């Protein structure tokens, strides 16, 4: 199976690189911009607004949430403007049963959960 034209091997390597970039940042109670994240992944050359990048973030969040650690992609935020995750994060959050009626509160609650569970 290939996603977005990448082989399974490329996809899985990039996903592992992404996870290795995100977990230490969560452990440090910090966030990371989409553009910074793309510099940490070498198996696939993503742009910050790449649909494949956002899909991969969603996969990681679903896997981490299923493990009881929360939506890890909550720490990936816009570099400018609201400094929050993009709209896809909130679509997935709603799908996973989060209350997204107040996006700031949803983001804050999930960030707290991920930070606490990354220790």
C-alpha cells in the first residue's frame, strides 16, 4: 500500500522520525511549528502545509490517543497568528470524542494531557 505516492517503507520511516521529533518536545512541555517539524523529517520531504504531513500527524495522534497518551499532534502549531494547531487537529479531536466547541479550551486541555503523559 502506498500513501500519497510514498512507499510503506518511506512512510513508516518518516512517521518514526516525526514521533522522535515530537515526543522529546512534549516531554519538555513545549510546542513546535509545522515548519520546524518538517526540518526534522528526512525520509520524506514535506512542506508545512502538505496534506500528507497532516495525515501523518493524524495517524500518530490516533495511535498515541489509543495508547492513553493523548493526541500528540497537539504540540504542532502555527508559527504565526493564533499559534495553535490547524483545523485538521480539531476535526480529529471531535472524531476522537473531544469537545471542540471552544477550540482554545480543547487545545489547552489536550496539551495538558499530552504533557502529563509524556513524562
